[in-house]
């Protein structure tokens, strides 16, 4: 905690005397990066954020963090483009310079993570058609997954905990599934050799490529999408040039807002979780479409005075012809309280449970350890453009030899 965490916090403290002065500069930058023409019918805006994250944890690295060390310092630059022509057409894009889509100690790279064109057939945007590469419509965390909007530094457990499902090969036996899931005991503090191949229920915001149709009717809103990859797919498969639409994933969400405080939603998704390259490993007589990820989700959000509450639950089934159905249930509940206009605190309770599968000896065994995690995150906004967040996470597993682990994280954000 005295390395990467100290660097992030020290950087924020070192800058704090000049943040208010720099805030005026950032306001002018914001004005300079906004253009309009044709009596404001055409508008273009460039914005972004500079983020510096530090992590300290017990080896091996948890979730979607990739490093061989106990510490990680992860810089990131986000650039956003928003353009609108009249009331009907809107385009957005997001580019990032970092060490990988997920925190890692690899070399810096530049990527175009999102790009989409949206068309509204009616004025007011009650109905929208969108095509491109963009975040999934499933659930409610994706709507606030960017660092400035997320009260925490990491994602909830269903979005980053790795299961025993691979996308490069099909499971051929229960023994292989248990091995890939790391259910069998291993020495504490040893590396998970299967981590580069394992998939979560939903990989972060899931920027897969495709099209969506969204709309609002009174207190109801809906969203449907067809994408080229499943919710569990890894970032390298999201681009249309990497994965085509021979085995599309269909997802949707139906929302209900009884009043301004509440937002309730139900989501569903179905798609093949295997890459085309996994074809040789399929069970005899089966196709990629037989290896499907089925997800049912429920979500709610509530806001009242200084309180904000969010919750999601996902019932997920990975169909495995050689084994049967491998089910997993994951959920989280988080709340944020604003103590002052600048200082707030958040708490999140996460859990993920795995179903039993036949053990080959007439009994059953759970195909994954039950994971429980508590996240605590205070944050302080120095100015409307700068924020420092801290996070402590305590996680426990139902099996194995390293049942308890903890993580400290810090994140400084400057947006423009």
C-alpha cells in the first residue's frame, strides 16, 4: 500500500493547491473543445478524463487485474467525441490510451473502444436506432461505469469475477470444468494459470459490435440489441473485424419508472460464448450455438436526498453439451451517501454462487467456489473537474487454501 497507492494519493495532494486555479483553465478548455454551426443545428464536442489508479493486493491479482506483482500503477487517458446534426442524428466515440482495457502492467496502447451512430425518427428522441460498437443495454451499472460516475474504482463482482468457462475451447468433462474453475485446492499465493482464458458473467461494459433499438413510452423504457459477441466475451472479440455475426447475441432490457426516485428493470440475453476458433473442441454432433450463455437480470436504482442505491442480480446458465448446465447466480447491492457537496462514501456487498454439477460418481459438486466481497469507497471532489477515490475490498471464498484476500486501491481523476 506504500507504493502505487502512495503515488496516487501523493499526486493528488501535490496538485491540490493548484486545482482551483486549474479548474478555470479546464473550463476554458471545455469551451475551446466545443463547436457549433448552422445556428447551433450542428454541434461537436471533445471531452476526456485523465485517470491514475493504484492497486495493492495479495498475490495473485484479483478479478480482471493482470500483473505478476503485488502492486500496480495504471494510468489512463480517455477521449470522447460527441456530435449532433439537428434533432435526428447523433454520433459518439471513445478512445483510450492505457495499458490494456483492464488494469495491467503491459505496454501503453491506443484503442477506439466505442463508436456509434444514432438516429431518432421522431423529434425528442423517444425512439432511437443505433449501430456501431457500444456498451450493452443490460442492467444498470453500465450506465455509470465510467470512473467519474462510478462510486467505486472496480466493477461489481458479476462484471469481473472469472468463472471456469473458456471461450477458446469447449469443456469436455466435469473434471476439466472443476480444474478450469480452480475448485481443486492449490497452494496459497500461486498464480492462476488459466486466468487468461477464463470468462466472467459480463465482461465490464461489454462494448461488442451491433445494433440497438431503444425507446420510452410513458413510465416504461425498453432497449433491444443484436451484437456479435456474448456478454461474457473478452474485449479482443468485440470489434466487427475480429468476430462476425454468424452466431449473434440478442439482449434486451425493459424498465419501469414509477416516479422520479425509482428505476426498475428486467434484462435478458442469449448468445454463444465460444469463439469460432473453438470449433475443433466441440462435442460430437454439436455446433457453437449449442454452447450458449443465457442471462436473466433484475436491477433497481433509487435516489432520495443524499442517498443513492443500486442493485443487480443475474441468473446465468452456460450450456455445456458434454456436461449439462453450469449455472451461476451473482448479485450486488451498493449505496452511496453524500456527506457534503464534496465528500461522499459508498458501500457495496457482492456475492456469486455456483450450482452443483454431476461429479461422475453418483453425486454432485459445485463447479465454482462461492465468493463474497465487501467494498468500501470514500471519495472527495476537490473541484467540479477533479476527484480522489479510495477503495478497500475484503473477499472470501468457500473453498481452496487462500480463502480470504484484501485489496486497497486509489484513483485520481481529472476530467475536461
